[in-house]
């Protein structure tokens, strides 16, 4: 069965600093991987998804993630944090894109001025 | 941009009572889902629904739960006899047909069982 592990329940960065949110997955087949963001009092919004095309995936709001099969990782990065990036970020995996998403526990990103 | 809407945003109920959580998926979507997130824990899959029937459900989705699409627009989750441990944020989602079509989530309903 597939699963994801997000290292760090809370990450704090300074405005303008690099954002790195970690996600490792476990899947018996080539996975479909997703990052979702949840702003306060809102639903989950898709940031980006990996579907076996390019290993480096660009998403909205300047975020990107790189699929590394050798490390079973799909870490989310952004070169320069903005105050508006403060939110909860969830990594998720699906075996074939149609099976239900399995989410990680989430990482809360705080951005300090 | 079309949105998934959920009502109410917050529901408080007493243990043993029935609750119905309502969702209006995006109009051209055909796949519907319920997920829940207990405070401090993972977002967990409950059930998926397609073509007027449940296509998949998790172990959490026992006889206490049911889903319905009573008309062409609403998608509901009913919890028959609520327990304290049902307190959670419940998210509805919908997606278009096709492989790996992304899920679009609503803002959630926070259910508090007292």
C-alpha cells in the first residue's frame, strides 16, 4: 500500500529565504504524486502533480518539486519565500491517478518578516 | 473559477444524533469524494462515488456512514449516530473524468460532536 511521510510538522523560514518541504513516498508501482496547499479556513488547493512525465514539476505560486526515484522523494521547493506562502502543505500519493489519494500529515509553513 | 462548496462551515451536534454534511461539486465533474481530517492528524480518504454508486470506500466508512447524490447538484455525507471520535474536518472533493485528473476540494465542514 502506498504512503507518504512528511518530515517536519512545522517549518519556519524568513521572507526571501529558500523554502524546502520534505516528502518521501512508499509505493509498489510508479506513483502519481501531488502537493496540496491549505490556507487558513480554506480547502485544499492543488499546487502541482507528478505523473511520470518530467521529473521536475513546476506548480503555481513559484513552487516546484523534483521526483527522485532513487531517494523515493518528492520535496517541494521555492527559491524565495513570501509572507503569503504561510499555509499548511500536504504531500499525497496515488498508485495510478485514479485510486484515492493518500495524504501525509502536513507541514505548516511559517514565514517570518 | 468553479468551486466545490460545502455547507455548513461548522456543525455542532450531540453524540448519537444524525448529521448531514452537504456539498455541491463542480458542475461538469463526475467523480466525488469525502475525506476527513481529525485535528492534528492526516487527511484520510472516506469514500469515492461515481455513476450514482460508491466506487471505493475505506475502513473508516462503516455502516454509520452513507453518501447520496439526491439531485443533479448535491452530494451528501450522512453520519447516522455520531460519536465523539467523529469530530473532524470533513472535505468534499470532485474531479473530472480521466486519469489523474486533480481533485478539487471544498473548504470543509468542521464537525464537533459533544
